[in-house]
């Protein structure tokens, strides 16, 4: 059931009051990243041939940062059938996306960080075998106007990280690359039962089966060792739900467990997971980590599929939203028990459809 849209004007006023308080801990003239994040918007899955009016609603919420979590274009699909991809067609599709007024307005007003999924990578459910991955990466980074000196341009893949704010108001944003290095997924030998009627893949138990690749794992371990009060790890595909047999971390069960183990071994507290891909929105939670790991999935911006929520997810903690949506993450740094994180699913009319809050005081490692 839809909930009436909150008074965004009142929300903005409250956030401005917090910003005034937080500004006192920043350094005058310092880099913009020294200012604390109080609102993150994110989304995934947008057809570049549609008007994408939902981005007007995103801009109206005045986020400090927008995260594009994959399938920002459908380079290998034209709405009816799979189509061949070339560097020229990739550039044309990205140009078409960049020309959409609502999207262009958002980019002009809000800083953006982006990773990719299969369709903006350029090949359905592909990984390291994609022949155009290097060309696609260069086109992707150019479209998102990533500076030549940026760290992400110094290595293969589009994984990247930034820390916003200063202690004790630091939020780390980590975008993973789940396409460039991944091995082929195993096609399921059956479609029913634990795999779900929609799943076409099965878990690969091979210790050599890779999703992120060793260079990205080493980088991630280093990032998790950096000081921050909150950490948002974003993946184009879902991490916690592992039963669907769809394009997800569950197809690489040892990689999935490696992520949870790395959070514990690095002592990284305040971790929250963000994801897209599945063409509906949901909240999931697992106790497989050193503390409850919560995942907020938002998808899609222009289209959804009411079949996909039927796939099993025993980790789901809130009923799925099956209409075009984007995600909002609000951070109340001054809450009594420590930072309070509120997750909202918002539709293309600006109505809040679902929300869930957690306190960072629960995202700690107890020795």
C-alpha cells in the first residue's frame, strides 16, 4: 500500500539544520568531500528510449549524491530483441541517455558516482569474456565525466571508493564492479525447487570461480581498513538474497561468504549494502556477518517485472515494491543512539512506498 509522500520541504529544512551543525566540523575551503552526507539517492535499470521523468522526482529530493548502480542504458537490447553492440553503438546509446532532459537536470544539480551491470557493460549476463570490455570501460568513464587523474582510471574495472565528511561524520561509498572480472555463471540443471522457478543459474562451488577478481578483492580489503563511521557497499547485483538462481552473488557462494568474512576480518563497522538489477525493490537482512548485514535493493527506474519477486528470498524483511522506483538513504548523524539510517522506496510520482530504519549502533563488532 502506498504511503503519502512526506513533506519534502520540511525534510530539507531539517537537513539544512543538521548541515549547519556539521559544517562547524569541516575545514573552510576544504574539498567538497569534507562535508557530511545526509542523503543518498540511487537507482538502476533505465531504458534510454523513455523520457525517464522519474529523475525529476530524484532531483526534487535534493540528495547530496546519486549512485547509478547499473543498467543506466540497455546497450544490447532495443526493447524488443537483443541487438549487437559495437563501440559506436555504445557511444550512441550513452549520448541518447545523456540527452534526456530529466537525467541531464539531475546530473547538473547532483554529484554522481556510477558502476555498471550487464546491459550498460554491453553484454547480457556477461563477465570477463566480453570482447569489448576495455572499449566499454573507456566509453563508460568518459560518459560519467570521470577525471583522467581519478584512481578508477588507473586500473582495469570501474570499482571505486570515496569518503565523505570528517570524523565523527564520515560515510564511505564503495562501488564494486561485478562484471569485468567475473567467470561465466553455471547454467542450472533444473528450474524448480530451491533454485526458484525463474532462476536459470546454480551456485558454483568451485573455489576458483571468481566474481570480483583478486585485484579488486585486495583493493576492497584496503578500503575497508580506512576509517569511517558508515560504509555503503554498492553492487549492481544482489548480495544477500542467494536462492533465486538469477544474476546474483548467490551463484558465487564462496565469493559471497568471502565478503562477509572480510567485513569481520578488517573490523569494518557500519556496513550497509546497496544493490539493483532485479526490477523491483526490497529490503533483505542476513546474520552471516559479524553483525546484521542489511541490503537495500532499488530497481528499476523505468520498468519492473512482477514475476521476479516470486523467486524465493528467505532474507526479505519487507514486502517487495513492484513499480518504477528509486532509493533514498537518509542519515541522521545527530540521533541519540548514534547515526540513524532510514531507507525509503519512492515512486515516479514522488510517493514513498516503503521505509525501514536501522541504527548504526547495531552495526558494530562485539568482541
